[in-house]
C-alpha cells in the first residue's frame, strides 16, 4: 500500500515505517518560538533536570507579536527571551526583523522533506516548501528544544486536486478562503491536506505560503505543497538543499479527495466572526469599511504589497477609512521601498507600521474602534481578534483590501484592475 507525503516524512524522521493512526517519535529539523509564547516555553524548560538544548542552530526565537513593545511587562518578557537565547546559544531575531513565519522562510531554515514545529498555529505555512510543519504547545516546544524530538500521531490525509486557472483579480487568498468555506472549521481536524493537480504549477511560492497558512483554520495538522519545478526554482535561487524532497506514492491512500477548478473561484471574503463564514465578494458588496489592514503572515509578502500597489497607485484613501500597512519583514519593507510601493501607500494616506504581526492579534497598535468594520488580509476574524469585541472583521485579498481603501466599502477589485 502506497504512502502519502505525511506518512513518508514521518517515517523518515522516526526511523520506522509508519502509517496513519500510528503514534511515533520523530526528529525535528527546526523549532520556532515567537515572543508571545516565550515565557511559557522558558518556564517549563527551566523545570527540566538537564537544562540544555539539542542544537541552538536549529532553534529560533522571534520577537514579532509585540512590536513595538507596548508596555513594561512585555519588555521584561522580551528581556527574558534575550537572556535565554544568549545562555543557550539560540538564534534570536529581534524586534523589527519581521513575522516569525516570514523570517524562517527568508533565512533559509526551511527545506523540502523537513519536519518543523513552532509555538504558533500558523507554523503550518512552511508546508509551502514541501515539508511538514505544525504549531504545538509551549511545553511541547520546551521538550523539543531539549531532545530534538517530539511525538506525533500520523494523520489521515485529504487530497485536493487543483485544475484550471484563476481569473484576473482572483488570488491565492481567495482560493484559500474558498477551500476553508468548503471544508469548514473542523473539516480537516488533525488531517494533512496534500495539494496536487496540474494547476499547482500556476501557484508561486507566495501563493503556496498563503494557502498553507490557512490550513489550521479548518483544523488541519499539516498543509503540504508537493515538491515540483516551482519549489526547485525557489530552492536554487535561495541556495536551499532539496535532496530530501518527498513525493507521494501513486497508490497512496487518502481519507478523501476532491477537485477544485480554479476558474470557478471568485473574489471572496470571510464574514464575521468565523474564517469558514465564506461568501463571494459580490454577496457583501457595498458593506461599509472603516479600517483596512494589509499585511500579516498570510498576505504581508512582496507580492501582496505589489497587488495593493497595482490598484492604489495614483489614487487616494476614502476619507472615512483608516488604512494600515504592515510589511511581513524588514527585507519585504526594504524591497517595497525600492519598487515604489511604500510611496504609493503613503501618497494615498496609509500608515506604515513596523514589520511584525501588528494589529492582527490585537497586541500592539491598530485596535479598531467600537462598531468598526475592518477589511483585513489576515487569517482570523474571530470576535475580538484585533483587540475589540465590538468590531467586525472581514477577511479578503490584498486586491479587495486596496479597492475598499478607495471606496470605503467592500468593492470588487476588478473595477479598478480594468482601468489599468
């Protein structure tokens, strides 16, 4: 019987031929911890009898959730992280470097066939490179830092075959929201979602990152983009070793399979207050928007800023809209300046926030006011997600967010793309 990508990688990393349902202990290739979980990782680590890390070069803390630091209490947490990293020789990416998921992608810590864990649920993003990645609890991270291993239950896999082509103005974010709406919040609980099909070649690495990022929103353990020509091109350009790339067997067994025709996907949104509360954008067209956020680990990369720039260049923000832009990393920010995107955003009235998680999780600047409707490119719209339970969050693509900046309401971006 053939094996899925998840079964193969977990077999390689555990040293046993495992199948779905097995409980195994697997070696971890890289561990990530954001500042939001720092103290809750360090405290259980300090309770270990032998306080040591298996390899400081394979662990990174990232200060990204509380950026800039909002108060003295958080500042003390940041200092705790800095001292811990210095003591144990662990990599530390400081405040302003960017979002943890973008940083690991940029800094060469990810590779095809690898197994990665992080103390953040959207660690599943790393499946974009053809590996397995998932978020785990703080205590699990503490134990993994010491042993370099962690236990896993080998998941069932769901296969999604992609065919056709996305329409103009329809993005990977629209596709991801469409899939979340189809699977629902628990439709892939502790499953691996493995993508396939002829249309994979039309999705670049940024697209794949966005889609894998939302895997956890339907309960998924892993989101996996199989290694192919797109991944290989990225590996070569980034000097990443791809010798451990893994492919599914032709006779691999999946819990279920279904096909998505990309040409059927339209601009979409997730309505308040659930990510799976999917609607085609035309069904909510005209809803007033008071705040627009472009950024986050879902859509804070250069391609996302380029899409917003495409619509916003030469235009002004609607007077009733508070417009926030958060680059995913310092490198993204720097390149966006070179390409003129930042100038476009400033000219149309945007506030540019430091690279990091920003308003997405309500931990720093950018809390919406009471009664506000927010259109965000983030991955979550739960009640109170951005720090105010009296606001409403709609999720959409950078194109749709940019269109709302101009009109002050949910608007089909095709209106503006057709003018270019």
